C-alpha cells in the first residue's frame, strides 16, 4: 500500500494542530493517559500510523509494554486504574458512533465526570475528537506507520 499524499500539510495546518495539541496538554490530563486514549481510538479505527505514534509517545512518557499490550482488552485486565477505565469507556463511546451506536450516554459521561474535572474532560474530549480526525485522514490517504514528513 502506498500513501496517496506525497507532502506534509502546509504551515497553516501545522500551526492549527500545534494550538490544538497545546490546548489538550494544558487541560491537566497526564500525558500517559492521553497517549493511551490516542492508542485506543486508533485501534478501534485501525489506523496504523496513529497506533504506531501513540505507542511511541506512551513509551516516551514512561508507559509499560504490559499495559500497552493490554489496551485493546482493558476491561479484562487488572492493569488500569478506575480513572483510566472511565476514560477508555468515554473514548470508546465517542469513537463508536457509527451504525446507530448510542454514543456517549449520560451514564458514561457522569462516570467520567466522577474521575475528571471539567477542564480535564474537555482535554480528553478534544483528544478523542482530534485522534478520530487524524485516523480518518490517515485511512483516507493510506498513510503508513512509522513515516515522518
């Protein structure tokens, strides 16, 4: 499979992404958790470049291989905190909105709100949305894992 786009995004798009990343990281959510959220969204969407990038970022933030290998099966493992589980539940509900899936129910939102501040929920929501955005671009353009512009 060959990538369909041959050049990096222009400087205006790069600046916009940098502002979004800055807003996400200013929200008070641990970078390791943001990487795990990025990984879970990307697993659901089968986006290999984002899976690759999120694992790389998580390892740089100190994440363990044991936990990284278990994100796809987070419900069945003992490796995640209640905060992380609430974030994963929100992540999956916000990502799996196709084909009539219920999306983020009040119960899921309230559970997450019991673990995170409003500012953190905003950052998590933006991380989920931005990851879905990148996943869709990468899947559309056949972007390859491990490639850097």
